[in-house]
């Protein structure tokens, strides 16, 4: 990822904690919120430091996990496509075996059923809760969110990623974003970023065990 | 992988379920797939009720499974949704009755043959200190951190094994993963790069997947009772398919900071019906404040070990 979608999907100037960026909406425009939802989005933005679930190390949800600037690795088997993420060892598992969505179970990361349309992998993610945001600018969704992702290799090292959002409680019509994913050619494995563990080590909630932890470098 | 389209020509490999296993668990009552660490009594439960996953001690007798399945390249097919029949290892690696408010364990120590871990004296004492209610807060899984190496495989929550070309990937329902490259040319990470899951490299020895792991950070406990592992631990795991639904698992751990000699743990992994779900532990952690309170009270009273 080399864009600023993590900070805001719409065209936006810089502000505290938010780096500036260009719109990643396919039409370059604004998210078609209902009036009530737009008010809530603006309120989320004002209180983002306190309200953003990502700041609590909660799972980022979909598609935010795809553009938070933590790398991921993609694996393919006949019946699955899996993605493992550096961020807190979250993963996504797409079923490509023709199976149906789970009934009546909510997921932070959605329930993912994918298929091939020519050379494009099309994934439908549903069964979301209403707890995740789409970016750090307070853009949000309800539990009625349906995400349709399209992954297309445009050259050996680039995936064009397109996402359509449908959520009748929050948006007046479907809308979409698009961005490229670039292959990391200089990495042969993911490392770990453990959001909550590192936070609690820093604030003293999770105490170092001198006997078992890897020794600190000697001064 | 060069292109998504590669898999279109691959053979379909289906995961056959054992006929007589327990049914998949009911979702949590509130309809969420998750469930915090306190939802199932233990701190590291899966999305379903504990014991509801089948394959556990005292479970229904299992129908005989077919022969080991093969990948197109002839290697055993380890793929599918599995759960470890680890007999309460999450509450103690050695056999023990229910005590200190933890469930019993049948023990998974296969070497030394007497089932007792070859603890150094200090480490045995440390384990007994940890195995107290007031130290429950110090178990990393009480904070919903990843269970780490190799505990992730015997927390009572299932996992999905994938075998994409060149890798074995294990996705844990309790939201963590291990990516194991099958690559003899791969070297471990620099010594000062330490991870919760360690750094794993695999190779095949006949029908056994052998995985060598180093670069552990020593932050995890081996279970809720507090069996001790350190940053010095290196390990060799052996995944050997027994039949189409069973993998024999052995891990030999060398940990010169904690133990007097290497030791080996072993148990079977059994194929499960249905799909793995998603445990949202940290997002729904209702236990930690209570455990913190218990620890703080003990510290105040001078009884904290």
C-alpha cells in the first residue's frame, strides 16, 4: 500500500493524527451517506482519538485491514484463499469451494465467500458487526454492510483492488473504492506487530519477566 | 505466487469428515462468533463451548477414517479443520488432578518417560508460584495476547491447516497464525529478532512434516497454569498423519534456561466438522479487570508469590 486510505477514503487535508490524501473512491467523490449517518461520521471524526476502535487494538475489519500500512501475505489452495497480516497476527480465510455464508453469526473480519470471474477473484464479505470503521477519519458502517472485493493481477507484482460497499442503513447507494497493492520484493516473511501486547508492555500493564524474556541489550 | 489464476488448474482436494464426531458447536448465545477469554471458564477457549468440539477425552467413539490423503506431489495432505486432543494441556503439561481452580490434565509429556518435565529447580518453583489465582493476571492469554509457540496448538480452540505450494500455514481460530515455509535454503531470522510464534522452517522426512523453530521471545506461558518456557527455547515439531482424520504431533523443546535436558510433548490432532470461526478475545475481554483486582489485592496483603 502506498496511499493514504488508512487515514481517510475521501480527499482530505492533513489534521491531527491524519496524513493528507487523495480520494480512493472510484468516482473520486464523497461517500454517499444518509444525512443521519453523515452527522455521525462527522462526530466520529471530531472524537476520533477516543472513538476509533483501531486505537483500542480491536480488529480493523474489512476492508480497513487491507490498507492500514501493515503488510500481508496471500496463500492460494484449491478451496481457499488465505491472507496473513503482520498486524496482530490477524488473518482472513476466503472459501472458494462454493459454500454459503454462515447464518446468524457475526464476525469482526466478516464471513468471506469467494469465486473466480475470469482472472478476477471476487470475494463477498458479510456477517459483520457494527464495531469497525473504514478509516481513521470516522467513516463507518452498520451490521448490514456487504463488501464485494475484486482482486485482479494487472502485472506480476501488482493487484488492482476494488471494493464495493452496500449498507442501506448508512449509505444511500452502493459506492466503491479502488487502489493497487504492490508486491514487497525485499521481504521473504512477515514479522509480528502485536498491537495490544506492545501497548501494555509500554504502559506497564504487562510486566517484563527477566527470567524468561529475551534479554535486554547490555548498555 | 505469480498469479491468482494458477490454482484454477489444481486438483480439488476435499476434506472428508469423520462420521461419528461431535457436531459443530452452537454459536455463542448472543450471535457473535467471538467470546472473550472468560466466556468458557478457561481463559483461552474457542468460539464454541469447551468440549463441544469432539475429539476430546471421553468423546464419542470415532468411525475408522480412511487412509492418509495425498497432495498432487505425493506428500501427505494435512489440510483441514483440526482440534488437538491435548487432554487439558492448557491447564498443565504434566498429568494432574483438578486443583488450584484449574481443570485436570491427563498430561502430554512423552519424554521424560515418567511424564515429569525436567525443570531446573528455580523453574519448577516459578511454575508453582504462577499456578495461583493471584498470578492469573500474568498469563499473557488473560490479556488476549497470542498464545505463542507452541501453546497455540493446544489451547482448546481449533485451527485450519492449509498447504499452498511451498508452505504449510496454520490459522488459529483464536486469531493468530503460523506460516511455515518448506524451504531447506531458508535461514532463521537474526538472533535478536524475537517473536511470539517464533520463526519456523519446515521440511519433509518421509511422511512427516518436520518444523524447526527458533527466535522465540519467551513472553508466553505454556498454559494457564504457568508451565515455563524461555527465549532460549528452540524446538523440533513432527506432524505425522496417522489416517485421513488424524495427525500425530510431537514437539521436542530444548530450553537450557528452564530445563535440565530436552523434553518432548505429544498428542493427536483430530479433524473437525464445520468451519473454524473467529475468536474476538481482546475485543470482548471481560476477565482481565477481575484478574488484575485479584493480583492487586494479593500484592496489598503480601500474599503475592
